């Protein structure tokens, strides 16, 4: 019998000899790839995920491994091809990150599975070295890899429809138990297959830092990663080959021949795992603020380390953003409220006037409540509680309105005029003068005599004698005339025994009318003498 080498190879999965198995694998791969893409797009912000330069990386991972090959028969319909079943792989990685972008890693993976058709138990192993390129984004680090390596598989022997001892590695030696009859022709043999092939791989993924601690000369980080790889194993034959079950046929010269095929096979791997970064330190730091350039939003301006947003690497000259520089801001972490009250100190004045009412509830935030028992809940100082025109500080009756009746009108209290003074409080129509002069009419003297007697009974009263004129004539003349007339009344009362200290004369002219000057009756009313009675000081 002619010798023929029979090293099997892994299959390129685009079809299966067993229906349905690889269809489900494709669905799982598509779903897993979609989940990876989604994670890259919407990953939560766990940490400022950037790779530590000059760090060593150690990973542990698990993956779903799909052998994308074609089953059926070879092109001559002489060799039946079968596939590895898809399955779970486990492994580890070791790498070095030269910078936050460029690094390399070595990956070792192993899986235990079976072939599709004959269900022979099989082991699969690969090792590859890859260059890795990180994209240093703030919160997730996508990456791309490309590399090369080696794969090895080993399949347990089985025998079907054939018999006799056989050793198929590295060459096929088949001893026909019936050499005279050539009964082995047309039979299929399965065998122990062990093979290694050159492997190319490319892919990408994303890393997520869960914890990171950086010191000046050392660092440590823990994270998770998702990874997808397309691998290409290369043998010397056609892309259609799988792992063969050898066919035995009769040659032209009557000898039995065992055919062999090897080829190029594709693999798809989707996995995830955890990784650890050691060493490296913070990396380049131009402004020497102990925040690496890769994390420093202001790499040329040192962080001011004032306890406010110190992780961004930027000097915060105005932490609270109120327009008052921290150097002058008495409250650098609390924004000034800009309410025109002490706005230069940088502090929010929640109670500008210090009366115990927050400005938001204070009707008079710049004027302190006087706490006098009158409307003390509005935050406003009620300077004249009763609204009678007398400030409470000068008002003997601050909560009772003054009655302006020309009797004790300066004390802020509603005083009642004594009966014997009633006709002398206010305007006294009976006090008349000669036209255009300050001489009293004779009819005015009786009322002045009576007034003098009444005032003698009230020695503690002071009298302001006020003279008023109508608007007729010259204003200056009227002012002088009204002053002269009040002086005449004052002199008359002094002659009647009233102490001069108790009497004040003041002429107002026409500036204080009590009636319209457009009518004669109004002008007569405006030409008057008034007594205002107050307590002596």
C-alpha cells in the first residue's frame, strides 16, 4: 500500500455537515458583537479610564470560540470533511504598555471540545503575540490589535468501517488486513490527528477601569475588558478543507491510496475578562502638578490644590464662579449672591440686615426689623407704626394715631382738647385786622382777652401763633403782613400777662391755604390766625 501523510487541520466554518449547529453559532456571534458595540457606545462613566504608561498588564479571560469552516466532502468527493464544534475557551494574557496608546500582549488560550460528525474528543490550543493600540478616551478605552502566532489541535483516534492497526502521524501507515482481497477499498478511516499551524489574528475591544491609583513613580489599576478577534490559520492546501476522515481508494495500479487535505481556516472569538495594571507611575506631567498630561485638562497650568476640583489639573482661580477671585473671596466655595449688599466679600449674605429673617423671606432685606411688637414678621422696620407722621422713636403713642386738632399735636397721641380751650385750638375766625395792615379790629380784642384768661389757667402750654394770607396781592407782601399780624397778637397776649416764653409768632404768607383761592369765600377762609397748643419743653 502507498504511504501518504495525513495531518488533519481545523475547518473553515461556513457550512456544517451537521445541520443547525453552526447556524446557532452565527446567531450567538452576531448578538455578542452587538452587545460589545453597545457597551462601547453607552458604557457608564466608572473612572477616568486611560492606560497607565510603562505598566505591565496581566489578564484572565473566557471566550466563545467559533470554528468557521466547511463540512461535506472535498472537491474530488473522496475525503469527507468535518468541523470542530464551537465552544468555550479560557486563557490568560501578559502585556506591556509602552505608552498610553501603544503596547503589546501575549495571549494563550485552550479549549476542550469535539468534532462535529464523529464526535471525537479534541483539544485546541493557540498562542499569539499582538501589537495593541489604545484610543485614550476619558471614560472607556477602545483598542485595536493585530498579531500572529501558532495553533495546535489534537484529536482522539476512532476507527469506522476499517480495521487493523494504523499510525497516522506524521505519515499514514495503513496495513490492510486483507491484502489479497483489497477489502479496505471504499472504507473511511478516522485517526488520531495532531497538527500545528501558523495563525494570524486581528480585532478590537474596549477596556473599562474600575479602580485606579497613581503615584509619582508607580501605579495600580483593575478593570474589565471585552474583546472580539478574527483569526486565520494557514496550511498548504485549499480553503475548503476541514478535519478529514480519510477515504481509502484503489489506485490505477491496483494499490490502495489514502488521500490527505489541509487548508486555510477562519475562527471567530468573542470574550471578556479582568485585567490588572502594575507600575508605570503617572507618566508625562508638563506642569509638574502630579496629574499626568493624559488626565490633565490644563497640562501647561499647574493645579492649585485648593480642595476644589483638584482632579482636573486646572487652577481654579474662582472656585464658586461668582466673579470674585479666590484670593479675595472670603467664601471661595460659596457663590456671592450679588444682591448689592457687601458683594465685594464673595460671600452669600443670606440675611443682609442681620435681623433674623432670611433675605428670601425679608420684605426689607437691607433694613433690619425693629422688633417692636408691630408687624415684626415682615422683616421691615416700622419707623412709624401708627402712620401719623411721627417716628416711633419720637412718638409717645407709637401704636395710636395722632389726632391733629392743634392741641398737643407734637406728641403723637390722640389728645382731647379741654372745653375751655376748644375755641382757641386751631383757626380763630374772630381775630380780624384792618385791611392791608397789622392793626387789630376792635372786634378781635374780646376773643383775645378770653384766650389770655384761658392760657393763664394752663401755664404749661406753649402757643404757636400762625398767620396765613390768601393768594391775592404780592407773595412777599403777604408773607411780611402775616408775620406782622401774628406779632401783633403775641404782643397783645403779653400785655394780658402771658409769659413771652410761652408765645411764638410765625407768618406763613399764602403757602398753606386750607380752601380754594379761586373764590371769595375760600380767600376769606385762607386769611386766618391759628393757635397751636403744645406742652412747654
